[in-house]
C-alpha cells in the first residue's frame, strides 16, 4: 500500500495513519512528527525548522524533500508507506513523483480528508499530544482516561506550540494557498479519493480503509 493522506491541519490524518499503518504493516511517514522530533533533539534540522513551524509556515521544500527521500530509502518503506503531511506543495508533489519513478514505484491512492473549518479550529485548539508515541487526544471529544497521561504508553501529554488559535488560522490559510491546489492535480491523475473526515473515528477509519484498499 503506497498512499498519501492529504487534508488540512486537524483533519485527522495522523489519528488514522497511526492505526492503519500498523494494520497494513507499513510505516507512517509523518513529516510533522519527524520535524518535531528533530526540534526536541536540537539537531541542525530542528533548529532550521523550528521558526517556520512555530509561525505556522511551511518548512522550505528542499529541506522536506531531502528528509522524505532519505526516509523512503529505508528498508521498512520498500513494501509501502502512508505519507502523512507530505506532499504539501506542488514542488513537493513533483519531487515525490520523481523519487517514486526512480525506484519503479507508484502511488495507489491519495486520500483526502474533508472537514469543515470550524471543526478544524475546535479540534486543533483542544488537541493534546503524547510526547512519547505522538498519539493525539482532545480535551473534549477524545480525552485520555487519566488527565495529562497517554492511554497507550503512559507518556505525558502536551499542547503543540502551533495549536494556539492565531497560529491555527495561519496554518489554515497556508493550507488553502499552498496545499489545496494538489487536490486538482491528484484528481486529474485519477488518484484522489475523498473521505468525510467528520464523525466517529472508527467509522472514518473504515471509510479510509475501503477507499484505499479499493485502489490497491
Ligand atoms: P503537521 O504535524 O503535519 O501538522 P498538520 O498537517 O497541520 O496536521 P496536524 O497534525 O495538525 O493534523 P492531523 O490531520 O494529523 O490531525 P490529528 O489526527 O492530529 O505539520 C506541522 C508543521 O510542520 C507545519 O505547519 C510545517 O511547519 C511543518 N511541516 C510538516 N510537513 C511539512 C511539509 N511537507 N512541508 C513543509 N512543512 C511541513 O487530529 C487533530 C485533533 O482532532 C486531535 O485532537 C484528534 O484527537 C482529533 N480528532 C481526530 N479525528 C477526529 C474525529 N473524527 N472526531 C473528533 N476529533 C477528532
């Protein structure tokens, strides 16, 4: 399964990618998670990316493309992957096409998560994330059993720097301007499949599974 999860910030890409990657036996390649790990570790990549991320802007294409190329070259990605949060610009989509072509691979599907803007703002401003396993919770709609603690691994939960309301608005604008044009690109290539991203998490997972597996 070689699939891209596409959608605005807060659409539920990460929530669904974590479980489906396990189910399909492929890695979840989440550029945002990779960047946040680099920021936490204080690496050169992290220092370079931090300012863009805190402002809600996109990290430059050449940095991201290099990072994804390296990750796709690891053995666990040879049999498939879920790309979560990449590509996000036309230049990134072009680079991905080149990378896959060079290795004789092709995407099976691009799953677009459709969610209304008020719901995105509600989800992001109430999100809490596990520092250890990156699982996402929501203070109202998906609270952990014990406040501040991850149900899965016992890690501490925190609020992301970029989940304050003003930065969330910036991220949504950046999405509309730079990422939404990819929908048309993938529609033209007959790769796009749209899933309604509002409702019960399990039902959305079933819809994503059906949509992606139908195109394998
Ligand atoms: P990234 O980490 O990729 O953030 P994002 O795309 O903005 O996506 P999110 O993680 O915010 O949302 P999601 O769709 O995964 O939703 P989630 O499942 O968590 O990127 C962060 C930054 O890194 C970027 O701004 C940029 O600076 C940089 N970056 C990353 N990739 C880049 C790239 N390719 N190029 C350039 N820069 C890049 O769910 C959200 C919340 O909703 C959670 O609280 C969850 O519990 C809840 N939820 C999920 N599903 C449901 C549901 N069905 N009902 C109710 N609540 C739900």
